[in-house]
């Protein structure tokens, strides 16, 4: 087969050469006269002038007398450099020998470490020996062609390399961008069978030279056969034979056209195309499947009539998944595997194993997260916790659930729940950014109706608060006053502030409606932690990430994370918002227990969603931002149930989620230096009218329930002369936690909540 195809190619090339010669003798389409390469070049360079622009004895006039010789000398220099380059490549090629096949490190485990780089979190163990060789003659021709249509349609005529793919690979190696496709089948075979995961230009150069060498030494059938027996198909399957069993429960020689097209499709990225990975992957596979079949038609390997029979995917075998990690660490392992692909490793690289992965997870903090969740979560309630290093994005702790082997839905990165009152600080951010002082007062009486808003707005327990400024609004979580503020600045400003802080723009329910301040949007816990960390970092937004460093056991590959940050808000804005958020834990706030028991400044917000679909507590100290989200899932886990009145009273944002937050933070920060928040800047204070207080209250030192406590005093001096709110007490400790760094986690999407109904959630 190979010789006949090469003979056909040689004949085609000869025919093309004859056609070009004939074309050179035909009249020029514009000038009606014969042309040659020189005329064609001159016409392109000289515009519409062509020959008509020539004048004088030697056919050149004006600038042409200088340009043409210069071009010739430049061309000569370029030719010399080209010859030297070809000579260098030929020398490198002659010195290159085909190495022995690498030992498939798939028989090694990959180890995941805490941030100390020494203590193991988990191991990614691959199924050993899941590979079975098969002769190419036993692989149906249509299956072979499907793979060629998917990965390298010039396979039978190229010399083992793709010039365009090489340039793209060199560019991404230099710039550090995510790796892109474009390698030929021969290059893929060389990389997987002979080389390492290393992403250097040197490794790519070796791949190119070896691919050319192998193309000259082996037949195309030999190369294709080796490729089909070594490529990774996902599901722990290496090679076409084991893949046929994993996806269709049959041997490779019995695969149909459609089944062959499916297998050819998934090798591009099994985690993105295997329908076992979810609905999105199934949709990806349908598009890729069509691309492969259409390619077979274009290449003449499948008739249009035959193609029309394959409008739907063939039935794919149910996949129960790989061996799952147990316990709470399984959720970290799952996120690490996803992030490995995002930083540039392929599914096959990950499946091979031999990786040494240092995460950003702090061992002490993670242990405290697990303990606090186990201690406080009621039976039947699910919860997630994420702690992030402000200004960096490193995920210091993450609780996704109690046992990954039993429930693969990560409550921190996949489950979504209405944000409730956790969204109110975003409206304060938007207002201060517009120059409105946090001392500005709004009507906190209940209920209230707003033009264009479909429901009356109520405060928790329908309480009246009178005129209150933004600091008391945050501390008391006063719905009516916040909706009035949102009406004044415009709900689009609140939405944009949330997005700028780090809330994904596509967050479900994040709309430009008046009720968005009450948290009708449904984010992930990691999104909320990220957004609060932007305020904690004095306006610097960072992308969350979980992997700090990756190396291979043999030292052939290394990766070190670079935090992705940018300024989202001015320091003056976040200083005033932070100050307002400290009122949540002060006497009269909704979480005074934290103020009494955690002896350091805290900026935070409780959160109860409408119809009690979720309960939150999110807050930060200068060194860490932490969000806790909880909800009661339906039996199938696809959405949230409303809590009963009895459950809601015992389980609001100021109790269970706040207790989880407190029980996590106290031991984590034991012995750690107390750092102050920046002082309030007073943005817009000059525009606030001076008022004489109508009454005063004696400060209280005991926690009062949200439903009965009185608001704190409603006025204070414009510039405090003593220690500002939240200023820490002197301390003799100096140790600071050693939280490490890395790159982004995904914006996963999985569970849903009920469609949000704006109204009286609060707390």
C-alpha cells in the first residue's frame, strides 16, 4: 500500500510541475503578455504599474535603481543564511539516532504533596498493564482512516512533521502559553514512545528530528501500527485494542465505522470528549465525531451516502470510572488532575504517571477545615469551604465533601447555591467606587416596595431600623436599605463590582435586576472566596490555583506556578468597604460571637438566601479569605431544598456557617501575628450632611439575637482620633503562616438550585 501511494504522490508532483511550466508561458492575465517569476514578483511589488511603469535604458527609474539591487543583495544574504541553516539541520539530522523506547512511566504513581513538598496528600495510581498489542492488519481500514482524518490528514504524504505545528509549538514553548495541537501522527508517536513530557524547545527539536528519521526508516504502516498501539484513549486504556474493549466491549477488528470515529475523536483529549465526563464532554464528542466523519468523506475514504448513516453516536459502554481516592482528600486529587491538564500536560501525560505535584494546600489549615466541617455540619446538610491567600490566589484549604469515593460532586468547586446576603458587600464596593461614603444613610424600615420590583422587600423578622448608614447596613444585614442603595447606584454597578472582584460573569442568576444585592445569583464557594479575597488584598484580584510545582520522577519536566493578579479596585475603596464589613462581628452585628472569640480584626458577612435555600459565612483577615457555603440537597443531589422554619432558626448564616468559619480560623491562626486592616479613607465623607444624634445607646458586650438587637449608634466623628475600628491589640507573636503559591482551578458547573425568587432573605 505504501509504495503505491508514494508512486501516486510522485506522479502528482510531476504533473504539478508541468502545469506550472505551462502556466508560465501563458499570457499574463492583466498585461496580455508572457510572464515569468521575475515579472510576477515585480507586479506584486510595484502595484498596478507593472511593465508600464518602467522607463529609461535599464528598465529602472527613480527609487527602483536603488531598491532592486538592494533586494538582490538582501536575497543573496538570505540565501546564504538559508543554506547555512539547512546545513545545520542536516548535520543535526545526521547525528540523531532513534533512541530506545522510554519506559512507560504509566507504571509509576504520581504523588500529590501538601505545600511543604514532603507530606503526601494522595497518590494518582494508574491501572498497570492495561495495554494489549494488535497487528495493524487486524485493525479495520476504516478505523485506521478515521484516526488519520482526526489527527493528520497528510500522514501518507508528509515526511513525518508539520511545519505549521512546529512553529506553533516553538511559540508556546517560549511564551509559556497553553500547548496547542498540530503535531503529525509520527510526531505524536515519537513523543509518547521515545521522549518525555518536557515542554522545552530542545525536546521539541528532538521530536522533529527523530520523527523525520523514523519516517525515513520505517514504512507508514509500521508507524501507524505503533501509534495505534501506544496512544492513550482515556479510561486507563493504552492502544486501540484495550480502547475498543473499554468503550465498546469488543475487539478492535470488530469496530464499525462509527465506533472507529468515536475512538479517533476521544484521543484528542479524553477528559474533554469521553461522555462519561458529563454532558459537556458528550456534546464535544458529537462535534468531533462529525468532524472526523466529514474528514473521511473529504479524503475519499467514505462516501457521502455512507456518511449519512452516521447521524448519531454509536452506543458507548458505561464507564464506572477509575479507582477513586477516598475521604476528603479525594476532592483535592480530582481538582489537581483537572488543573494538570489546564497547565499544559495532556491526558496521556497525566495517565503515564511519574509526576511529583506540590500543591498550595497547607497541611494544618486543611486538617482544621475537615475538623470544623465534621464538627458543625448537621446530618443531611452539605457544605464547602475554601481558603485563599489574598493578592496571590493560592488555595490554602479546600473542603469539597466527606468522601469522594461515595460522592464525586465537589461542594466547593461544582455545587452552586444562592449567594444570599454574601452579595451585599459588592453593592457597597460599587457605591464607594462611585464616590458614595459608607456614612451615607438609607431607609431601613420594613416592608418597602420599589418601582419595577415585583415583590415587597422585608427585613429579617420584618424589623424597622430607621435611617442607617452602610456600616450598620452591613452589620445588621438590612435588606430594605440595601435595595434602596442598589436602586440609587443602579443594579448594573453591583453586578459589575461582583464580576470585577472575581465572580465569574456567567454565574447563574447574576443579572442586572434590583434584587441582585440580595444574592439571587448562585456561585460556587470558591468564587465567593475569590471575590472576598480581592477586598482583603486591598483591591488586587487574583486567580485561584491549586498547583504550586510539578516535576517528573526522572527530572525531565518541571513547572512552577506564577500567580495571575491585577488591580480591580482602588485601595481607598476597599479600605472603606473593609471597615464597613468589620461591623458584622461588632456588638449588634449578625456574628458577634466571632468578634468575642477571635481576637483579631475580621471583615465578614453572613448570608441567608431567599426561601432558605442556602446559608453562608464569608470573611477575611489580612492573610486569608475564607468562604463557607452550606445547603440541603435534594435526594438526587441536583438542587437545594428549602429549610423548614425550625431548621432555619437553628441554621442561619450567623450560626452553623459562622461556627464552621470560626472553628477553622481559631486553630489555623493560633500563634500567628495579628495584622491590622488599612485605616478607613473616608471616600465621599465630605458630601455627607452633618447630623445631631437623636438618641444614644450604651454599648453592649453580650451577643444579642438578630431579631431583637438594637442598631449601634448612628453617628460618629468624621475622622477618628483613637484606634480605628478593628485595630488589633498588641501581640508578642511574630510567626506568619507559610502558605505557598500556584495556578487556576476550574469554573466547574454541576449542581443547580431552584430559580431564584427575590424577596426577604437576609441575615
